[in-house]
């Protein structure tokens, strides 16, 4: 029996509760397929569209009606973990029930520790939420001195937040405890709620977004996973992607993957962070394998029939 | 060592993230006080103001901007569990760190099963969210045939939802597993996400609100708690409340409590559901004791120095 950490993309979950439920129900067959093969799974997920919708929605309400509170990013990430976790646990449980399998599913609300002095805090580069005019941006920044808004892709101003590297999972013991007792665990949603340790050794939330692939790699490392699956829309990592000489990769070492990344084969914000997260896991845990594969073919990827395997 | 289920009121958590954090930090001393006395605790909480804010906020955004999705009550309850659970686990962990105690804290996203044929579904009586005009109410009901809106307290129309009785906790094994391994567990937030079992034996969300005191009584019963604490703003249950002959009660049997409830001593929507939930627990678990007490004096209530104890 292998222990598999599976990272699902937030974009793969759709833009409304109805879409999300449908997509999760479709994904559940693949996920439960891995359980049927005798493995144990732990699922993490992105939350880009969802947390944007929650934060922008609630802040829009606060603009229209002063009786509504404004919500910061850590609280909105916590909400997205509840929302997505609920659909995931219900969808996976539905598939388990259909297949008459007696596993349990649990979502753990997860805080992820980042370093207070992470250089990312000095230069917030990750855009979140909707677009504002220059005037609105100035007003919002005047209201909240911690808010950074920058022009983004010529379409207006957006809030920019730091994307620091994950260093530890606050709830790792809860996750391990459930995992060791044969629960399917959903954790580190949206990369985890970003927290720093203050001078008293206590955690507090920070307005940041942790890349879900890096967070999932940290999760895979901490639970000593045998496999770290990053599931995406394509079946395999490719070089010369989208060109006539595109070449799909089936397996490569971390060193080979690093060399290809340096040559610029992987798109930043898309395949590059996935490859980097896979490399990070392969290096930290030489007995494990990182696999980048499509959601649909995840059960085939474990035997190398689909996906790209990256190992130490 | 006793096992104590603690129900916190949603109103006691304030109306904004800042208020909630402050109130939870204050409550953490009492909660951790029970741990210091050698007990294990499991915390449930209400979410009335919070889920109302989330659902009304997101629906207001959807009205202003059609690119925003509308969110139903089960999804909003799931969000509130993430949001409140995050603050609770962070606040309790802060107090544990201060006192150099090595316990872990985990929030479990919890679904609560209700009966599809619960009579409450035929007559939704629980108002949620904000007020609408008669015209808005008619339009909203035309859009969504499942939506029930009724005139409420002469201030306009509000959505009315069913408040069915809890019958089982879908994630009870996850909760018990963590509890048996000395974790502080936060579960059944907002009474749990209400779900029914469909014809295939699978769970699906229903637009309802489960009373958090009844949900907590069910939780206390299922984890075989020794004590079920319902924490509120007053120190003790009283008869002739607010009158010159007010009499605070220190302990009474479930039968005595039932008789007083029948005589109309407890306000519906306020002390009555708390007393009813306490009676329900005392009857289902004769070895346990239900205690209605103030948040601040919870550590004293365990020895009978504060609070009202209801036993079989």
C-alpha cells in the first residue's frame, strides 16, 4: 500500500457551487480508483477562483452596506477550505458508498506556517480578486495601509499579495493521526491559511497566498508520501509545448527537470510551479516519486501508463 | 479525566473578524482552563450572525454583478465552519502555547444528517439573512421555487428555512478518532452542514439550519461525553427571569426541567432550546450531566460552583 498525496487545481473545480459539485463528482471516480488499488490518499486543492469570489463578494457587500464586515485573506481562505472540503468529502463519500467501501473522509482546516522574513513579503506579486480603477485603488490603499494594489495586465488595478514559501503545517499531527487510521484526509486547501509565528511563539494570519503546489509538496514531505500527484488538465509534462516538435515526457530525474526548467520549457504560473514542486518533493524525499498527470488518468499514472514521473 | 462537549453561541462570537478574534482569545482562557483541570474538550459553536453575513454578502454581490455565483445555505455553513474554526483553533493554540501545553487542535468540517421527512421541512420557521421588500421577496421566490420568504416582525420579508432535528453526524468517526488521541476537536459548527440521505444512500445538502444546541447535544451523546456544557451570557438558568422574584437554579432533574419548561419559564429561541437540549442529553446519557453556564465561569461550573446542572 502506497501513501499518495494528490494536489487538485482550483481551476479544475469550476466557478460556481453547481460546477464544483459536478466536477468533484466526476473526479471522485479517479480518486476512489486509487483507494480500490489499495493505496491511501490525502487530498489538497487550490482555491484561486473560489477565494477570489468569496473575498471580492464579501468586500463588495461591505462597500454597498456598511453593516457588513470586511474579510482579510486568511479568513477567506479558511472559508474556501470549508466550502471546497465539504463538496470533496461529500463527493468522495458518495463514490465510496456506491462502491460499498467503508472508508471515512475528513477535511482538516489547515494553517500553513511561512517565515515572517520571507522575501516575498517585500514584493507582493500574486494578483487576487477583481479589477479596480486607479481612483478606487488609491482610496482602498488609503483605507488600509497594508493593502498593495498594482496595475495588472492593462485591465486595471488589482490587489497584489505575497506568495511566501510554506515551511510547516500547524495541523500536521491531526492529519497524520487520521491518515494512520485509514481516513481519507482533505487538507492544506488553497495552500493552507498563511500564518507566521510571532514573538510569543503564537501563530497569526498574514495576507498572503501560498502556492498550492508548493504547499502540497510540503504536505507530501511531512506525511512521508510514496507518491506526490499533481493533477492538471494535461496528461504529461512536455517540452516545446504546443509546437510541432512537442515531446511528452514520461520520466525524468529531478536534475533533468531542473535543467529543462532553466531552459524555459515550462510556463511560469502554469506548468513551472508544478515542475518545481515535483522537484522539491523528489529531492526532499528520495524514496518518493512525484507524478504530474491528468485527473482522469490518475489511476493509470501510478503504474507509469500515463503522466510524467520525476524522481531523485 | 472527563470528556466535555462545549457549545458556544454564535452571538458570543461577534459580528466581524476583529470582534470574533478578540472574543475567542478571551474565551480561550476558560476553555484551556478545563484542559488544565485534566479534562478533554470538544467544541461546537453557533453561526447565526456569521452564516447570515456570508450568505447575504455573497448574494448581494451576485445581485450587483452577474459573474458572481449564488451560494446556498449548506455551502455558506461550510464556509462559516472554516472561518470560525480557524479563529478557534488559532486562539486556543495561542493559549496552549502561553501555558506551554502540548495539545493539538483540529477543526473537522462536519455534515449533520437530518431526516428527509422531518416535519420541519413542511413549515420553515427559522428566519435567516436580511430583510427584503414584498416585491423583492416575490421576485426572489419566482427565481428559486424552493425559496420560502415570509413577513417577519413587521420589518419586511425574510428567507425562512426549516430547522430539522439532527439524527447523526456523518464525520463522527473522524471526531472520535482525534478525540481518543488527545486532540482538542472543533466540530458541528453552526449545528453542522444539514444533509439528508438520498435513495442511493448518499448524502446531499438541504437548505436548513440545525439548532446548534440540539446538534451539540447529539454530538455529546455520540462521543459519550461526561459533561455537556452549553455556554451562554448568564451564569445560571433562572425561573421568573428578570422579575423581582427571579430564582437562579443550581441543579435539577430532567423531569423538573421539563415541568418548568412546560410552565413557560424559558424564552423560546433563547433559554428554551438550551434547556431542551440539556434535557435531551441527560435522558439519552444518564451517566452524563448537562450544564448551562456562562463562558467566563465554565471552569467553576464543573464543580458546581457556577452554572445550572441538569441530570437524569
